[in-house]
C-alpha cells in the first residue's frame, strides 16, 4: 500500500461523509448483480483505514443472497458510498465506491475486472 493516501468522500446530499486511505492503483469493477446495476468502481480496504465522519444514522442497509455484505446507502439521496463486510480472512473490510470520492479522476483509473457474477 505504498501509493495509499487519504481521500474524502460523500453521498450526493452530503449527509454521509467519510475519509478513506486507499491505493488508486488497486481498484476493481465487478459484474455481479448489484455492482453492474450501480456502476461501482471499488477499492477494498481494512476497516481501520476507513472513517465515517458523519451520517451513520442516515444510512440504510441492503442485504441479499448470503447476506455477508452490508450495501449501505443514504436514505435521503439514494447514493451508495460504501459497503461493509468481512473478508475471506475474517477481517472487517470496507468496499469504497470510488465514484463518491472527491478529487479522483475516474477516467485515469484502470480497474481490474472481477468476475463476481460467478460467485
Ligand atoms: Zn445522501
């Protein structure tokens, strides 16, 4: 994680705001049923590198399938800024939607394609 730095992000209406330390050279897009609909560009980071600054009570939780991931979204504006889950190693992980970060040139990113549809 040498290229990791701190970014701030938010939902559209601004109720949900967060700070995340991540490496933009390690990002992915996924073709699973929810990612393809929402258009997530994702970075998975340990929960310790994520800090919710505001909006815990503004978040609604959506779960499906095996219900291992909490797909959180702002109940006011409907934007999905991040998801919470547990990685294969049992550690708490946050999947940050890079589209919600400030000052990130999405066109400059080269997401690795993840075949989530098969899981
Ligand atoms: Zn919002």
